[in-house]
């Protein structure tokens, strides 16, 4: 089903975003070499009162699978829980472009969802039934994994990928000319060390609680807030016995060689500088900024910005621009991102945005004692997530025509509550479900 294929007019100002060649991109970006990956603005009126974007067709239902570029929602809930009476797993999505797969987050349950969606295998007949022809290497197609932030409902199945992935082609490809397997590390892109421990909003330490620190002989590696590189290294260490065993006994490669970590805001080799200064994340996590590039290959260009998921820092939204259109993932965020999400998502074809049900927050927390753990948690829910009656306004400000709700909290909330996202949004609303496919652009 084609939801729409139209040119949409928005009242906004794009004149400042034109470069010397008249091409248009985000503020601060160069566009000269990437015009095919940019959302094309077909007409700019002289008085800046109208703005037209080329919108790509957004295709749902069975035809979505035929699209060269498609979004696959792998896990559509969040939170530190398994919600009853729903099959939603935690936050994870895939963007498929041709035979490439790009993953965004890996919450609990997502490792199985990835296999359900992409692991078709290759079978041959044998007496008594089909058997697999060798073993599946479906993860060869996964080229990059992006973490929005390091909460566990976005990362809990990362260890599963690291530990089981080497048996399914992770970080390798098969050279068609020789049929030999070559290492091509999976790029893992995500947050750096927070830099400072969260403020103690629940009086945890004054009540005798002890904060967890990493353990290292190197004082520089001892921290209560490790980034994605240190997290990855510690996962290798935690599972050293099994990794060493199957490397020494079964001929697997060095698992570490299959992954290439690039921290956003880190200072290590290959890291991606964060083009804004956040000297103290306990005094604000989301200063206004322009989007910046974090990844590019011949199929996608990925840009990012900070969003507001305090006290988590850094927390990113990502935009994927392809020849078939553009998709933005909000990550976890409150509704006020200092305009950052609006800049990143401006005119994208699809905005995949988190949502939390306000009625559930009131039902669960009521009026908690000020300063209590419940009070802190309620504040986090209201300020660091986006309620169902506010997310539509955000989508409108982002000038997108399709809003896809994911990270639906609670995972079992009724659709009628989620439909409140239509408030202040006149575009197409899609309530995300696990393993839902949404095509973009032309069908193959
Ligand atoms: Zn989350
Ligand atoms: Zn979160």
C-alpha cells in the first residue's frame, strides 16, 4: 500500500542552507559530493514563504519487502522490564539498503529478532529431511551498528551479537572471486564515556549505596561511566574463557578483530569528535547544535545530533540519507531538544520516534513523595521521554509526513492511547510493531 507520493509544501526558511552551488543541506554541511544522498529541495520561493521537498513513497504491507531500501522495526518497546501480554521486544531497528543492513540499538530480545528477519539460510534435501548447506553467514550483510545511548533496553543484546555473531559471519565477507572469507570489521558507533557520574537524585549514596566502577590496573580506565569502547572490551574480558576456547580449539578468528568501535565524543583512534562542548553533563546534556556526520559509505550517509535524555549523556538521534529517501531515529529523548531533532530530521521521509503513555505514568506513579526514588523516576519519565500527546507536535516541527512510533512504553499500552500522537500532526501515523517493514522509494 502506497501511503503517499507527493511533493509537500512547508512554510520555512531554507535560504541560509544553500551553498555556493545552490545545493541545499544542513547548516554547516558540505554538499558538493553528496547531492544524490541529499533530500532534494525542488523549489525555493523568492520570499522564503514556501518550501518544497521531494518526498519518497513510503510503502507498508507486503510490498515493503520489495523495496531496495526499507526500515525494519526489530524491537518496539523499551524500559527495564518485560511487558506482559505483548510480544514487543526492546528497542532495535534495521535499515536495509540493497544487500546492506545497518542496525540501530540492540535492546533485550533484538538478537533473536535479527535472526528472524534476516537469517533465511540455505538448505538442501537429504534423506529424512532438509539440512542446512553449511551454516548461515547472514551477518555478513550487517555493515554498521549505531547505539543511540547506553541504557540497557538499547544495549542488552549487544553481548549476544558479539558472542554468537562470529558463528554467523559477523565482521566478515565472502570474496566472490575466491569464495574465501575475509575480515571486514563491523563498525560499532556509539557514545563516549559520560565523563562524570550522574547527580544522585535518589540519595542512593547517602543511604549507603555504592557506585560500580570498572576494574583496571590503568587508573585512566577506572570509571563509573564507561563508553562503548570500554564496554566492548569488558564484554570480551567477561567472556574470555569461551572466546579463548573456541579460538584455540575450534579455529575461530580473534573475536576482537571482527569489530571496529568508533566512539562519538571519544579521543581514541578512529573516534568521531563531538562538535559541541558539554563541560558538565549534570548541568545540561543537550545544547543547541548542528547535525554532524558520523558515518558514510556508498549507500548511506549518517548524521547525528544530541537529544535530551538526561541524565544520560551523550544520547543521540541519527539520520540516514539514502538514494531512496531518508529515515531519522530519535533515540530516547524528551520533547525539548533545543531544536536539535528538528534540525536533524527536517524534511525526512520517516521519523521513527520514541513515545511514552502519559496515562500510564500517572497510573503508575501518582503523586510520589518529593525526593523519593519514585519521584526521580516519574520526573525522568516525563522530562526525558516524549509523551503520546506531544510527539505529534515534534513530528510536525520536523516537517515529516510519516511518524512511526517505537520504543512504546509501556509495551502493552492500548493503540487508542498511542493514537493521541495524531494531536497536532496531520501526516501518516504508524504504530510500530516488531518485525514491521516499511519500504522507502521505488520497488525492485
Ligand atoms: Zn530506552
Ligand atoms: Zn534510555
